[in-house]
C-alpha cells in the first residue's frame, strides 16, 4: 500500500543540492591543526562508540547493572574501575518510589544527586531558528560541573532514572548525551539499567536506598575546556540531515546512512497507518483499531490527534525508517534496556514477538537484512530528541554503531516550512534554502500552528550551535547565535 503524498519539486531538488554543498556536514578524526584548537582531538561518530558485553553485568562503563553499582558503592576505594581515581557520582533524573527513593551514598566518595532533564537541555539558535531542548552550551555545562562538584576526568558519573519510566529513560539519555558531547570519556560515564522499583530486589535491597538525595555542594572548579576532545559530531544539524537524504522516500541501503524515526508509526505516517494501541478511535461497533501489529486507522481524517507542539505539519524526512523507541525497553523490568541480542536483531530488520520491526515510507516491514547495513552512520530523531535518546543509546552504547543525534528533531524540521502560522505569517519564505517541507512526506496542520522564532531564513549554514561550542573550548570568538534564549517552539519532551 502506498498512500504517501510527497511534496517534492524541482525547487526542492535544487535546494537540496545547494545544502549538500554547504560546510559543516563532515567530520575528520584527527587533530585540528589551527591554534589553539591544535590541542583538541576531533572525534568522528565511529570513534565515539562503545560496545557492550553480551551480559550487561560485565560492563564497567556504558550500560551497567544494579549488581555493578552495588559493588562499587559498597566499596568504592577497592572496586572502582581501572583509570577512575575520583568520586562515584550518581545523577538521578527523579526520585524512586517509596522505600527506594535514592541510591544510598556514603557522603565521602559516593554521592547521589537529583538532576532532572530540565538541567540538561537549553533553548538555542542554530543560526536559522531557535529550538528548545537542545544540548546545553559550555557555560551551562560548567555550572553543572560546579553544582555537583564533578571532575569529568577523574570521577565516574552514573546517569540513573530513579523511578523507571519511558520518560526517565529519555532523561538519563539526555544526561549521557550532554556529557559525552562535551568530551567526557566513555570510561568515566555509565547508564544504570532499570528503575529503582526493579533494582530493589534485583541486585539491590532496601538497605541500598535512602529517602533523600545528597545536597549539591556547588563547589566544583573544572570546566569542559579541560576536556581536550571534540565530540560535537554526536549532534547532527538540520543541514547535516538534509545533506544525507535520498532522492525519494525509499529505503536506500548503500548510501552509508541509516535514519531512524523513534516516534510512533502514526506520527511517522501522519495518521495513515498505526501500530497496535496507537489509535484511540473506535469503529461503529466499538472496536479499537489493530488486531495485529499494524493497520489502517479507524478514521484516517483524524490525523491531527498525532500532532505535537502546535506544529505546521506531521510526517517524516524522505528515506527514513520507523521503529518506536518503546521496543528497546522492557517495562516489566523497570524499563531496562532489552538484551543485546534482541536489540541487534531488531536493528537488522527482524521483528519482535509482537510482529513489530522497522517499516519504510510505504508502511511495510523492511524485513531481515534490510534495515541497518554494516558501516552505516545512524541518524536518530523523534519530536525533540528525547525518545531518540533511547534508540541512540541502544545503537551506540550497547551495539557500538556510529550515531548522530538530530537534536532539533521534528519540532524543528516540521517548523521549517513555507506554511502559514496562526498569526497569518509564513514560517519560512518560499525561497529560503532551509525548507524541509520540500524533502519530506507530510500532511499540513488543520489546527493551531504556533509561530516560531526564525533568526535568519537565508543563513549560510545551520552550524551556529556547534561552532559556538567548539569556540567555547578553545576560547576563540565566534559570530552567530549559539547560546540560550527565549522563544522557539513550545516545550514538549516527547511524552512517554
């Protein structure tokens, strides 16, 4: 079946050709030869990856288990991993349930702090548009290092959920992403697998928790400038994504990229197809849609129920594949990541026990061997790159694949359209080179379209954030808007 409505034109193809020729999409893996940036090693996505052991209990960074964390916290001086000489710092995105609120610290070398996801995102401008929920700038990161007295070169930092939930799995992913993006080495960073409600009784017991968090000392003195690596290629800009899209909305397997939409099928398809449980409508007999994994919605004209953020449109960039992030997690085990073998099989194009797998723009399963191809760089996104933290962690922390996070995500992508907002103004002019509506499948909004903060619809590139972050590390000046600010799209961290 093919109900796609591609908005492509000669103008769109010309725009894409121009975007592909702009700078800022590439990488390099050596050292920058300019001064003072010559001291900075620039890493590619492939060099930022790490591969988990098949048994997560064997990991001493990356994805770790309750058993490992208990061993550490009970005898940190003797059990800390090789190369770690500082403290054990646990950052919980939320409190856990009663009786398992916070992993118990010792107040000397082990500390557990409450650190919600709101601390790890920021409204920033890429030079074209302001977008919320972006990676924090250097000054914000330095303030977090100060608040929690983090020495990123010596300490072990563990991102934990607290209460296990999809939202808190996203939140711990945002902590990991911000720290890794700013250069924290993989040996100093871990993600705790599962929420406290599961950990209590599965590797830990009641005595391993306490009701209160450690008090943040606000005494740190280390800056991200001390981390002499550049991991900014973890972030993909809208320019980067436009440059790697194929010419049509098909699954191209030999182009070296794999673009993963972590949202629901209903959002990917703008309501033309749904996964079981997504369609809340019922037919005249009161039956809900989808007796199988996928089906057409009960009411195809009700696609606005799948819109978020008062967006101008809903759909997907051409050539992307969809698999919802929820299938990476096991809700019966505190929303822990599923076994490595299961994640690998799904990335290969296999289906899970529910019959769910990667689908393409025709809404058909791609099939075994037709999803990720060896050597591909994975581009992950959702609505605000919260859900995509889960697919990104599964891909690059567990499976060791090169990953780039499209941080602006669909809230930015769908905004960059020649479509009228609710004030009667076009978000972008017709001749802006950043019109993503020309390289997307979509349906336009029939409801409220929130105005967006457009900085420059004719900007020469969309690299203001990355350029500002590079300059912060080296102390060099940079023009353009890479910092924080108000405005932008309404906040919505992707839901649960």
